[in-house]
């Protein structure tokens, strides 16, 4: 029997768990600034991720590693000021939580206090267990992230699909169950085989949100710049482009340049 879709005025971590229980898929996109976050929130998105992917799409770095905690707080605070409905999850950047649980807690507290974000996201499983426990014990909600973890790119050496081999797949399942036991409210699975992601989603009660992890999970996340076609150089198999903003924007800007050069802009109706 189908369950009627609940109309959430404000999304919380509890809302996401209810959505999974009711079979309602969870929508999640990234945003890094006030203007874009306002549009994304108004469109009805459930979760906004202030991702460390800002290092790539906002700052032009090759990896997510260079972005700092201060920069993540800046982006997150801009997003939080824009939203009315969505849950805002903020990535803890590389180097702010991996080695020292006390540092992890300090980083998470700074994000919550200074940005107003609603939760933090950490990459990894068993190896960061103590950091997750420390943050959760302080009452800060944590979203996990397994599979391809971009902060570990130099360990992996490539952005290829993860957990194709049995040993790595087994570890991923065990890590997912561990994150649930620790108290994480949700989990992102990135770039793993669809059948494995579906198996994980069915084996734990918390929502599993996929990116390049197939349709058998509880929700999907994409980088906003990718799904709007603002970046025409990135075309992974899992990406569906809903617009071609790169083409539209370059055309519009080119027309503006031409209008200025020809003195067509401004015309008589566009001046005082």
C-alpha cells in the first residue's frame, strides 16, 4: 500500500528517516552561495550540501583538498541565509577531522556556530570512528560518505568506480553498518556498483543517498554546476544535465558585448 507524501515545511534529519521509511526518494544538490541556494531551496530540494567541491567549481582547484575550514564556513553561512525549507549539510574539509577526534569536534562546532549549518558530512568509515563519535556526542548530526571519497584521491590515484572487488565491497558494507550504529542520520555512497549500493540501502535503516550509485538507493545528489551544464568539460556516466547553462550564458554575454560595442545598449527606454 502506498503512503501519502508528507508535506514538510522544514526538512530535518528526522524528516529524511521518515522519507526512507515511507518510500519517498530524497533530493539533494550542492550550493555554495546565497543566490544559488535561494533558487535551489525555492525549487523544493530536500537537502543542500555545501560541499568541499567548492574547491573545484568555485575556486578552480584540481582536487577538494585545498579548501579550508574558514572557506567552508564562508560558503555555508551564505547558503544558510538563503534557505527556508532545505536541510543544510556542510562538508568538513580535508585535514580538519581525520587525525584527531578533538580537532574534529572543534571543526564541527565552528561550522555549526559560525555558519548556522544543520549537520556535517565526513568521508570514511572505521578509520574515522572516534571523530564521528566525538562529534555525535556533542549533539551535532553527522552524514557519512563512503565509496569514492575525493579527499583520499591521492591514496586511490584515480576517480574510478570503487568497491568492485569483493574485499572492498565487504568493507564498505561493514562501514555502512558501523556508521548507522554510531548514530549517523544518513549516508552518501559515491561511484560504486549499483547492485552494491542497493544492497547497502536495504541493509541499513538510515537513508542512503547516491552519486553514481544507481537508482536502488534512497535519494540522489549532484553538483549543481554539473547538472545545470555550467561545466562543459565534465561528463561522467552518472551525470544527467538538465540545462546547458554554459552555452546559454556565453551566448547571452556575447550578445551583451555586441550590444555595448554597437551602442545598442542602453536604448532610450533603458536610461533616465
